[in-house]
C-alpha cells in the first residue's frame, strides 16, 4: 500500500530564500510520523509547504493527488487538517462557534461531529459557550485539534502541540491524539520538541538539520540511536 503522504525532493522558500532542501518523507496510512530537529531546522516550513502556505518545489502527493498544484482551501477539502504552532483559535468566538467553523469544508451534520469531539475532549463540552480566548493554554490546544478534526480529515498535521504546556497536560493531549488515530483511522504528521514522547508514539521519524533529512527510520530505531539520544533526548 502506498503511503498516504509522500514528499519527493521537496524544497520550500520564504521569498527567494530556500529553507528546505530536497526532502523525501513518507507518512503511512493510519500511521504517525514525527519530524525532529532543533529550532530553525525547517520542520514548520515543511508542514507549511504541505498545506500550501509557503512556496514549494518538488512533489507533494496526498492519496495520489498533487497538493503542490492546489490552494490551501483545496488541500483542506481533500482531507488535510493543519493545527499550526500557536493554536490559531478564534479567541473572540465561543468554543462551539470555533468547532462549527472547523466543519466548513464538510457537508453533513456538524452537531453529530461536535458531540463526537466532546466525547474526546469533555472539557470542551463543559466550556462550549465560553469564549476561546478565556480558555487555558491546554484547553485552547484541545480546541484547535478538535476544530481540525471537525473536517473529518484523513491526515492531521500537528505543529508543536506541546508548546508552552505543563507535562501532565501534554500527556493528556497525546493520549487523546493516539486514541483518535486508532478510532478515526486518521494519519498524523507531527512536529514536536518533546522528542522522547513523540518517539514513543510515532511509527516513523525523520531528523532534520538545516533543511536536510540527516537520519530516518522507525521511531524505535532513532530512539535507540546513541547519538540521537544524546543530542535530542538528553540521555
């Protein structure tokens, strides 16, 4: 079976500056792949290239479709949901209004999808009439993930979901993401600074330095690599 997402010789740019230099990355159907690397390595830029928010060259294939020839709206409609770093919730709208906006690309019954999200994130049900800006950081991250899942995506792209959150909240969020992956059969592409936790959950991993893939393989293989343990896992 072909991977659901394939990056082939991917380059990405800010203006005329090339930031990502010919990456090859695969995400298996129903699997979780993590991109690791220091700040400025090109991880977030790679996610932005996939979602059409920066200029790119090379091939981005999603379920056999060329994403690099499509707009961000078309990419979302095909089933790619992006949760950017910093969450990006609409802070002046309520939790419920944020979730309804997440379903804009999908026909069907948003109320049923919303109840499903409340099953995964009960705190959002309790806060459904509350403005998103008044939520805690962890609650806002849960809302951002739930809003993305309202699209019923085939691929969930998560950029630094643990950023700025307490360790217990991070573990709660990743537990829910893993449950969603299993129950909804959603593939996940993750950028995460908490490398130890990410490697525990992921199937495959890629280590990126200055826009190049310098190591790749099963998450377990990278977690067991002494050099990667010293440089990224701290032991």
